[in-house]
């Protein structure tokens, strides 16, 4: 008696892909999606940065800025006071360019405050001078200051607030449109006609965040930038 050989039936349909192959496909799709999102985000950032130009560039010469004057009971400033305030800021800038921390510190009152754009807060001339001595010997060595003056406000004859755009540079001075910080100097007259800086505050301009803010709500845009 012979034994018949049973042939198994041919498989029907397409076999299911291995699980490993499916995982690989999912990873590729996710990777491509992440790459596309990254490229889109990068392009959006570049567009926002490129369209965040400022209109109010200020003046390179402090003395040509017309000051806003608010008289007080003590009186009002004179043209000589305007020049004296500008002279203090020019002399301070020159001291920075020489890397002379002692001379730089002398432009501040003994109890002056100095806040950097990263939030470091110095209290008093001694603190300011010591910090800049280290900076001039360190990563700010051989740098110079660039300024563009946005406004000068006098409150009586003995107080002035000067707002600038500013930055450090080496080599070719930066253009006003390239200055990355906004700075506020508060100056007071101490004795006679002796003006000194009583407070300084430095703020880093976040151009992309500023542009997003203006797009989101145009009413937040300063009048000078409309």
C-alpha cells in the first residue's frame, strides 16, 4: 500500500510585512516630518529676523539731539548743560576704548547702579570699576563702544535721562541699524556743573520676539516705528 504525499496549499494574498519593517517606515515618516518642521521653523525665523528692521535709528552725535525739557521748581537746564551731558558720555566712551577701567568708573557717581543686559546688577563706582577692569582684560579687551542717541530728557536743571542704541565692536564701527542693545543713562549734576551717571540700564533687543509681538498685536508698536 503506497502512502500519498500531501502537498501543502499555496499561500494566498500578500504576506504581512515584518514588524521591524513597519517600525522602520514609521521612523522614516516621523524623521521626514521633523525635518520639514525644522526647515519651516528655520525659514520662519529667518524671515522674522530679516523683516525686523527698526526705523528709529537715532543720531550719532549727541549734541544734535533736541532735548525734551521739563522745568521744575529748581529751574531749567541750559544749552551748556546739554553739551556737558554729551561730553560725559563721549568721555566715558573714550575711556572704554582705551580699556581704562579707572577712568571709566570715574564717570559714575559713588553710589551709581549698573545693570547689564544679562541682568547682572552692580552697586557703586567701586563695583563698576572692578568689573570693567576684569572685562577690559578679558573678553571685552580691545573693544570699543558704538552709540546712537534716541533721546535726551531733562527734568529740571540737575537731572538728565539719555536713551541710546549701543553695542561693542572691534575694527569697523557698527551701523545704527546693527546695534543690538537699548540703553538708558540717568545723569545728575553733583556740584557746580559736574555731571555724573547715577544709573545705567542695558537691554538686549530681541528682534524676532519684537517682530512677533508687532505682528500679533500691531498696537504694541511704538509710534516711532509705525
